[in-house]
C-alpha cells in the first residue's frame, strides 16, 4: 500500500507479550533502525527483549496467522 515501514504492537492486535513488536519494511530503513540496538547500545538498548518474550511473540504470530481474520 506504499508504506516504507510498518510497526505492529505485539500486545494489541497480535495478542502477544506487551513488550514486543514487529517492524517490517524496506531493507535500508530496517538496517538503519538496527543500528540503534545491540551491540551499539544506543536508544535500542533499553528496548532489549528477553528470549521468553521473543518466543511468546513468535507463537502469537503463528496463532494470528492461523486465525481467519476475514470473518469478524
């Protein structure tokens, strides 16, 4: 639909952990955002996720993709 980057909250529509989220988009923009995380310890450091949250979010995405969202 023309968006360069889209962010999804893990705890809202996807019904995963509240402290999770997903960013999808153009590779160059995602690469710039990754510079804020490990090992650079910039603004992304406080937003580090633990492995339990990551696995919970992965499972929430799997369940979300199995659901039929057209019949709500």
